[in-house]
C-alpha cells in the first residue's frame, strides 16, 4: 500500500538519500525496491531508535503510519521537518500536521491515502492515475522461488494458498473450501499445492495440508516456515495464488502472480489487490462490509462463496 507513495517521493527527490524505517518482519519487502537507498529494520525500543535516528541527522520524516508513537519517535529524533496526518492526538509533534481526507475526497483505494498525504504536504502536485502495482525485481524473485521449490522436490506448477487471516476470523473463508478449490485446481493443472501462513497459522496449515494429502494432492506446508523475503520468492513462482484479504494477498498480487482473493466483511474497494492479474470473489450481502473481526450471525458473506466459484475464477485468470 505504501509503495506508490515511496515511488512518488523518489520522483520528487531523485538525488535525495531516502531511508525506509520498517519493523524487522516487513523490512525484506522494501529491500527489493529501488526507490529506497537504505532500509532500517527495527525491533528496539522507542528511545534507542530515536537516538539512532538523531545520530543519522535526517532532514525530513514522512510518517505513513497514523500512530502517536511514530510521531513521538520522529520528534525525539529531532528531525527538523515531520509530516504526517493529524490523527491520534499527535498534531503538536508534527511540523506539518495534515488534515486527513474525508470520505469521497480521494479515490477509495488505500494507496491513495498515502499519496494524498504527499499532495497535501506540497511534496507532489497531483495524484497519479490508478495503475497496477508491481514490486521491483519480480523476475529475479520468480527464478529464486523456482529454485527453492525444486530444492524442496516441487518441479510441477504450484498452486499457492493462504487460508489464514491474522487478527480477524471473519475474513477467513472456511478452510475446507480452500481445500476443495485447491484440490480441483491441482487436478486441473497437474500441479502441487503450497500452503502459506504465519507462525500463528502453522496449525491451520498443518491441518489443511493433511487433508489435501489424503485427497491425493501433492502438498508442501510452509505455514510459519518462511521469512518474508523467502515468501516473496515462493509466491512469485506460484502458478496461481488463492487467498483471503491479507498481507499475503497484497504481496502475491504485486508480484504479478495470478491472484484470487476472497472478500467478505472488509472493504473490497479500499483494500483490493492492486496487481495486474488479480480478481476478487465475493457475494454481496446486506451486512457487508461490516469490518467486524467476528461475525455475530451466520458468516453469510463468506459461506455463500463456493469452491467452484474460486476455482473457476483462477482458471479464467490463467486463460
């Protein structure tokens, strides 16, 4: 979501030294990007981080997160110009507190929220046209992923699935439906299935992989086993990727991997996958998008999406 804004900053300041400050678990995403000269991965406390940033003597901080803590860190680091949305009670810590856009003022996709921050701060003149988003170094990542799959004994086309969705049970399409859709595609394409997920989703990955094996599919369970940089390579090498609305969805889509995303309770118009070969499968219901983490009724927005719909959408993408 942040990459269009970072690339716009590079276009505005072609000779500047641009450093991306990111939490350690996501830093691997930015290390592939040519718009950043440096990636600072951090997991340390606020004071230690602020002292490190102060030592580096940055001229300007563009704060994409809305949090108070992000602004406090930049203030403690004594960065002369601090730009960010005036949210979370942090306006006095910013030199350029920017009024957040109201609903309808900008295009709905979340990428424009970060781009609009730059426009309102006077760093870019206008919002760019909405275009498909691709990560840098996709071909290199794909070759690396193919090598990794071969080393694991997977030389056939690989169907990637990500059946989890951290912090929201409501966003999860029933795992048994992922099983049916993946098994159908594996049979149709003559391929194997790779199950992805976070460390917290390892048990889910194990149960999904076990059922797929019993159905006769070749399966590799990688849930909780791949750091981000490795996941990027493996997702790039997948023939198609089935996923809930999640971080895995955004990465697979931005790698140009044909991506089928199942949406239910979340705002598909704001967080749709932005890659060039992506499709959303959803069933409109009267209570969606509710943005709830747990469905208080019958989860109809998800249970009305069938495995056949998802498999068909994937095959249509591949035609």
